[in-house]
C-alpha cells in the first residue's frame, strides 16, 4: 500500500490535480515537468523554491503571482525584477542589483519605495518629486540642490 501511495507522485495527471488543489504539494512530485510547475507557481509563487529547472516562463509566472517569489529565483533577470516590482513594489528593498528602470518602476507604483533605492540619482529624484512633492522627505537636498530648487518652485 505504501508503494502505491508513493507511485502516485510520478503520475502527471495526479500531480496536476494535486497542485491545482494545493500548490504546496509540488514538493512531493517526483517528476517535475514544466506543465506541473507552471500550474503550481501560478497558484502560489512561493512554491518556486521546489523547482529545480527554473525556466524563464516558470520564474515570470511565479513573480507575477507573488513578487516576493523573487527570492527563490536562482538567476533573476531584469525582466523578472520588473515583473516582481509590478506585482509588489516593496520587493525593491531586496533587489541588490537595482537599475534605474527597476527603481523608477517601483517609485511610480509607490513613492514610499524611494527610501529603498540604493543609488539615488537626480533623474530618479526628479521623477519622484514630479509624482509627489512629499518625495522631498526622502531626498538629500545637500546632495541634490537642483532638486530642492525645483521643490521650492513647486510649492509656490
């Protein structure tokens, strides 16, 4: 009987139904096909941690479902970072290799993520200020005097 129960985790049809009902069952699947993995991560991005063969499509679907699934991607791309930001801009604080595009995407969604930008540039500060004058609270005005001048002009 025990052997029969363990054999079911090799059956694709059984496994597809299992991950559909509970994506966390992915950890018991013995033959992780792309089809099974996709079905699971579309329901819960966190189960990406059980996927050995992380294809681009699987990773993108995982972060579309939950931006914090980014932490389980072995080799994230900028596209994956941007999808994660789109789903949840707060993941910016966990991205080590922030690009201008990634930072701008996050602050366009939520100005408060400006505090997690590792390398503030004048362009990023201007974008934030254009979005909301309260961004000045997160900007070092000594480092960016032109930004402060623009702010003063905005509040007149």
